[in-house]
């Protein structure tokens, strides 16, 4: 088998082997303890940042504190979704990106410099507007495909945050009758994929590959779940796995919110379950 054949075989097996019992127990303990605030969704998940550090960034979202503020502020997923929703309604695409980027960087010092360079790219507004239209029309994977490599400096770890928050804005548009985990076609909604989440998926894939006696399992897992640059196919595999694993958790009797796949994404980011242990 070639490397791609091995990768395909591993992807197929991942779809069958979702979360092992140890993971279900760990996630259940988290939801009953420090993760209890997320039992109805991850909207309250907040990060800290310093508004003054972003003083050179334009346009600045009107919902965020003035950048004269030198102290620490907090911004939640719900607040970013509302800010992004307002910006996209006004077709202020760069402003929508700023809100999601600030949330994603938090207190990281180099974030403002990188964002300023991204916003200076002439393709940025058209690319973000196109991604929103594609997200509405064709779904998250197609939107991912369109954004991959479209704006210099804007990689998947951050443009999936943009897609996630834009998609949450679509939920706000259509009200609580909308399925919170899938779009109109039944495909999984956009979720964040970054290095920390990819490393959890890599460790899980390596364990699954070893269990199935797949040749070079750890090397194949490291190739398909690299630290960055994931293909749209890989994003689709990720969304499908998170969606199915969320259904598994909802059926496990631990009180897991079945329509909120972003809660599992957050738990993986926080390292609640370590497949390598």
C-alpha cells in the first residue's frame, strides 16, 4: 500500500473507532466538573486580551472595548459571534476577521503585527466575502477549500476561527429552530481546527493505526494530522469525526450536549483527553 492508501485506511477506521471508553469517562468527568459551564454550549468560553496591544489595527469592531484600555479584557465566543454577525451584515469583512483573530490570539504578543500584515493584503475582503457566500451555499468544507491559500499569512488555524464565528452568525440569523450541529444539507457546521486539536487527533490516529496493525501508523498519523496546512479533505474528516463523536457522547448517559460539537472541540483543545497516555 502507498502512503495515501494507508491514510485512507486509517481515516476509514477512525470513522468506526471514535472515542474509547477512557475518553468518554474523562470527558464526562470534565463536563461534571470544570466544564460544567459548557453543558449548554461553548458560548461562554472566554479568553483574555489587552485592547491597547491592538492599537494599530483597523477596522476595530465596535463591540470591543476601546484600545485606549491598557488593562486586561475578556471576550467570549458568544461576544465574538455577535460582533462577527454585525460586521458581516454590514459587509465589513475585515472587521469580522479582527474579532475572531483577537479572540484566537488572546494575550499572544505577536498577534497584532501578524494581523496588520494580513489586513494589508489586497485579497482579504474579497476572499472573506466569498468564503461567507460559499459557507451559506455549499457548506464548511467548500468554504475552507476556498480560503486555503487565498490570503497571505492567514492559515487554517485562524481562518477556521473566522468560519466558525461566521457560521454561528448564520445560527443567529435563522433562530433557535436551526440545527446547531449541521447546516441545511445535514453537513457538519464549521468548527475550529488548530495545532493543539490536530495533535490530539494525531495521537488518537496513531493509537488506532497501531491497534489495526497498520504499517507505519505513527508516520501516517503525523502526515495526515500535521501541525498546519491541512487540506480541505482533512478538514472534512475532522468535522465528520467530531460530529460522530459528539453523537457518541450524547448517547453515553453523561449529559453531553448532542447538538453542540464545539464543546468537544473545546475539550480537545484544553487537553481533557490525552490519547497518548
